[in-house]
């Protein structure tokens, strides 16, 4: 197709030239000294065009000759740049192929070539990537001293540019070295935007857990959950685990109250979290605080899942000491609505026994004591309450049988 177009263009030029120059009778007279030369206008135009072409060719030839050293230098620089890029690509391939010794050597070769390439000598990004590849290879080879040296060189090469990659890798390697403090320092050096990235938050969560700072880890995990970094089930399990770690760190009730107030609203609305907090409060002899945290869930017991009802029921058993009569109406409603759930039955029976409502407590305690699905600790407590009831009725034989049944669960 291209040949056809050129052929048509040649014909067009030929037709135009024949039409324009064929009937041109003009003359051009040239005088030099005592001489006169007459030329046809067509010949003069052709000669003028040819002279211009020759002049342009001569100028270009001279320019090419003069610029030959410069072009030779540019060609050599281009060869060095391509060699450096090839060495860097080789380092990447060797690194991902788990040949770390070769990857380090290729990265060092890329840096050596780049030192002689003007286009790469000031390219901080190229040098940072090469140093990071060398540092990553040394990390895999467990050469921590030279790895840290290469990492510092990468950070120096990235000055004036983005060093996020180097900081994140430094944090990751510090975590693998079990150095949480160094990992946190690397993450704190990140810009605010980079510090909110999912990978940065994951590393921060690991570092905070390793450094035994569960409350900060809980806030970080909440951010990750909001970013949908985990599935809902995994996020819920992780948050509850961190809440448990945080609560276990409370050594008195004042500290526990401060921790509870610092929890996110979503955490305080979680029945499992409230149950853990209530159990920890009971361990610190603060049953009233435990019941305050549990009361909202007992008021809407039908709105929460069965496993959550079991959790708040178990927590109320621990917090039953000193419980007031204001709890009795909600507990009676709960046992009527969930008489088939042994955890709720056990909790209500224990509270009735605590209030010495033995007539209401007996059947509930017997049901709880005979429920194999309940924890042994709960069943044992039910048997002992039944033994106390038997002694109230002066039935020592029945009390002894209850005590033996409780002892058998140990």
C-alpha cells in the first residue's frame, strides 16, 4: 500500500513539473567580469536547488564530524546505563528466585556500573532499589550487620525522595529480629499518609503486640478492621483477643475503669467484651462495676446471639455477690424466655440462691448441675449451692451427696 502511494505521488510531481516547467521560456543572464552567460530559468532553478542540497549536506557532514566525540560518549553512557539496568533486573530475578548470594552480587554490580553512568549517578531511586535488594538478600542470608549497612545506604540514597519502601522493609526485618522498639521507630518515621497504609498498620499491630502494648494494638486493629484488612470473623476474634490482653493488664479497679472508658463504642457494645471486663472486675472485687457493664445486655437479652447470652450469663455468675433486688424482674423474664439455655438458667439460679430465694432457685440449680454442656466450674458451683440449700433444710445426707457430686467434677 505504501509503494502505491509513493508511485502516485511521483506521477503527481511529474505532471506538475511538466505543466509548470514545460512551457517556461524565461532566461537568466549572469555577468562576471566581461563575460555573460545565459541560462534557461528551468536549469537555473534546478541548479539552485542542487546547490542548496549540496550545501546542507556539507553542513550536516561537518556537524557530524565535530559532534562525533560527544555522540561516542553518549553511546558509551547509554551502554553503561543499559548494563546497570540489566544488572538490576538480574538482581530482581535472582532475589525472587531465592538465590540471594547471586542477587546481592548483581545488585552491587549494578551500583558499580551506575557510578560510571552520568544518567544514573544522581538517580536516587535506582540506587535505593539496588541497595534494598542487596539488604534484602543479606537479610535472607542472616548477615544482619551488612544488611543494616546496606539499609542505611538505601535511606541515604532516598534523601529528597520517598523512602517509604526502605522504612517499611526496616520495620518488617526488625519484627523478624524480634526487635519491636526498632520496628516502631521505623514506622514512626513514615509520613502520616504512608503510616495509614494497610501494610504499615499490620506491621504496627505486630510490633505493639510484641511490645506488650495491647491497648494501642487494639486501636490499631480497629483501624485495620475499618479498612477491611481482615474478614469480619477474623477481625472480631482479633479485637476480642486484644481486649482480653488489655483487661488482663489492669491491676486495680481504677485502672480497669480507665481502660473501659478508653475502649471504642463498638467494643463496649460487644457482649463478649463486656463479659470479659466484668469477669476481670470480679477478680478485683468490684462486683458492682461488673453488674453495671452487664446490665445493658440483660435488658436486651433476646437481641444478642446465643453465645453472647452464654458469656454474659457466665459473667453474672461471678458478679452475683451483693446483687440487688432490682435485678430480679429482668432475671425472671430471662429464665422464662430462655429456659432451654443452661447458661441463663444457671445464672438465674445462682442469683436466686444468692438472694436466698430457695424455692425459685432449687429447680434451676438442679437443671444447671445436670447439664453436661456447662463448664465444670459452673456445675460444681450449682452443686455446692444445692448442698447449702440442703443444709438450710437440715438434710445433711442430701448436702453430702451434693458435695460429693461437686467433688467428682474436679
